[in-house]
């Protein structure tokens, strides 16, 4: 297999394929990526820089002792099969062996670079499985269809009988931003469900704590994981794979769940079809036309309400004074208000007084109407500009960075109706358009400069999400936020998982009463890319983090998997590896394809343990990284080309 990229995801993916799936991997990276860790923009000062130096030194010492990149480490080390090239050109791909490779992953940060290399690779080897990293979703769908069709035409004998599903030369388009964003958003908010949603399926998991000491939390549909026994202990396990028995346990059996009294759990809450009408997204046009209430300020709305009240009071007074009909009295009042009525000469004294008062109210109405017009025009003019955080804002999430990852996380948070204030240093960042469309306040400025986080109301925020591409920027922002609010919930995006672990341990020890989460985007997304490289038969639905481990959800055909085919659901379950969650019949309830032969329910999630899995069944399952590798791993004969 070949992995070509220019950042940490390429190294992580190659490490995943080599150490978890046991594949032979050739890594294609730019020359500067081989022995040099990606540069960190050092803009922080003081405590942040000192802490960063100490953590980096600790990680480097571990690498010198031979612990980094080994079997027990989560951080990828150097690869023997490595090519240095600025870009995956035709010559480079040929040198890497694309003509005889089983799969190629193109994970460059630039979409155009990946597309160009994919077109070249498809021409070199029409039967090559391709996995592309693309941020543009719509473009990704078109590219996937184009490359699959090109593969079919190349392999068609000429009678037109070959279909895309007949070939294993599939094309899969994934986005590390889409894969990691739900996990990052859920981590920032206490009690938020962990959601995995595709174009067809929706899976929702939630963390639960036991109702009382010595009891077990409600298991929901299935218990997916047991949280660390030392999650509240700063010196305890950090929730990684090396935490031992005190760390999280993925996919435990019933006996382990019953024995884990007092431990928190991650349980499956919902498995259903994702209908287009139930999408949490606000749609493309959301925020283009501002709501009516936002056209006018609260002060102006109160002024208008007061003017309406004055008109009603004058009309009532005129009705009482003259005995006129209320409708006619209101009409006369409005005529007096706009100064288009005849003077009340010869009328009674109350009528004359009311006419004068109506004229006075009319004079007061003119500046109010002018202010309303100006405010409405100003609202439409500022629709293309970023909004400022409103006064009195509290309980919001401060999001640092509106790049690829930050933009997806922002969209996810707004889908959950969570108030957000963004901080971005680049006035041309790709996420600013999304922030304007969603009408999210944005503070433009360098987060390391004094006053920027204060402008984002960090002292009244619920959580801080530091998602910039600079480790020191994220670290300094978190340290400053904790100095303002020691109990602030913080989530950091860091380059590699070893460094994220070091930051996590240090911050948790320094602030034991606050929630700290450090996440590596490549660590969250690499398992999905690795699973996609195994072929079309399995669809990786998504991942959710369980502390510092990852749980994957996949949909696959039972046929061809000896661990599943012909076994009951109970027999197919392997604790710590995989678990069948639901049976996907491929026909959703109420759809046009639901005929008499279709099962009564499109997605059967309450399968009995005695149900025998058949070869034609398509199941939705949860799996660990190594469990999925065992299910999807190719046989030795396939790797050797036999």
C-alpha cells in the first residue's frame, strides 16, 4: 500500500496500516518531512514557551530511548519504505509501485494536489483502490463517481456488463475535518452526545455516570466502553491504550460491565436512519436574510412600542371625550399624528387638547422612524461583516481558529444550538464566510496578544476550544484561559498524540478540578482512512473518542468474514474487538423500495443473541482499531498477489 501526504496524517496512517493491519507500506512525503517534526510557530512567551520546551524535551527523550514509534507507542516513527518527493507525480507513483499496489491514500492538505495525483494513479493502475482526503464535500462526490467510472471503463471487456460494484478498485473520499469535528465538538460540551452521522445512518452514544457509588449506569442499547477508574485522579491513568486495567475498556462483555461498579460508561443511545428532514444543519441559505427581530435594536423596539401605546391611549381618550366610534376616533388620531387633519377650531376643549398631544406625538415619531430606517439599512450592510460578541454573553464556547478543522467544528456546534464566539487572526480565513452565514460573533486578532481573549468574553465562557495549527498558540491560550477561570473546560488540538498526552497529564495535574482534553486530529481520523483502504465491502461510518482511545463504527457485508458468517449475534461478539449493533436491511421504513419482501423494519437494532448472521446480511458494528483490522485485514496470499 502507498500513502502520500505532507503532514502528520500521512505518518499516522502509514503507522496504522503497518502496525495495526500488518500491511507493507510505502510512504511518500516531502523531503523536509522525513526526519524533521513539522514546524511549530513559536509565538508564545513566558509560561507557555517554558512548558512547551519541557514537554518537547520529555517526548524527545522518550524517542531517544526507543519508545517512540514502537509497538507500545501511539506515535509513528520512521518508516523503512519511504520516498522523498515534493508531490506525487507520475514518476514518483511509478517508483512507489502504484502499478502493482493494492491501495493508494492521497492525504495532502491541498485538495487540488490530491485530485491531480488521483487522476494520474487511476491512469497508471485502473484496479487501484484510492482513498482521497478532500475538504470540499460536493467536489468529493463528483470526483469519486468520476474515478469509479474511469475504473469501470478501463476494466470493461467491451460488452458493457461491468459495474462499479464488480470491481475492488473503489474510490473513497474522506475528510479528516469531518471525521474529527464531531468528536472535538462533543468533547467541549458537558453532556453532549457523541454522534456519528452519514448520509443514511445516525448513531448516537452518550457518557453516563452511575447513579450511586457501587452501582452500574444504565446500559442503554449496548455498553460501548467503560471509562477509566481513575478519571478523576490527576496522577491516575490518562485513558490511553497503555493505561492498563485502570484505563478505559472498549466493548466490554456483560460480566465486565456488571463488575465495573462506580465507573462511568459510554452507551449506545440510538441507531436509526438519518432522514434529510431531520438534519441538524441549518441549510445553505441560513443566515443570508437576517430575522426580523435582528433588524432593530431592543431600545428602538421599545420606542416603537411606546409610540403605538400613545396612539392607542389618545384614540381611547378621544372616544371618551367626543363619544365617537373607536375606529373613527383612531382614524382622527392618526390624521392629527401625521399633521394632515384640519385644526379643531370651534371644537370642544378636550378635542383641541387631544389634537395638540397627537401633534406632539407625531413630532416624536419622526426621529423614531428615521432611526428604524437607518438601523435596518445598517443591519443589511453589516450582513457581510463579522459580528461582535454581544454584551452580557455568557455560557458560550470560545473557538480559536477558523481553518478546515475549526470551520467544521463551528458548524457542528451551531447545529447543536450552542452559542459560539470565534477568534481568528487571518482576516481571509476560509471559516469567516461560514461564521457570517451562521451569524456567529468573531474577534479578529492574534490570540496571543493582550485583550483578544477578553474581547471574546473568556471570563464568562463555558469552554475553550483551541484548534489553530500552532501548538504553542493553542497551549498559551489554554494557560491564559485557566489563569482567568481555573475551572474552564479546555480542549486542545495538538500535532502528535505523544505530545497531546504530555500536555493532558500536565494540565490535569495542575488543574484537577477542571476538565482537560487534548486531541490529535490525525489520531482521530487515521483509523477511518485505514479502514477505507481495505476495500469497498466496508463503509467506515465514523469514530468517537473514548478518553484517549478511539472506537470505530462500520457497516459491512457478513459474507467473506468467517468471524461473522454462520454465527449467532452472541457468538460473533468478541469483547474488546467488535460487536454487532444492528442489521441494516437497506430499506428504510416508508421508502419506495420497502415492498412485501422487505423486513418490517429497515434497521433492526434489537437483534436477539440467537439470530444467525447470513452471508447476504449487512450489519452495523462497533470495533476497536485492532478488531477492525482483524475483520478487514487481507490474507497473506492477497498481500503477496497470489
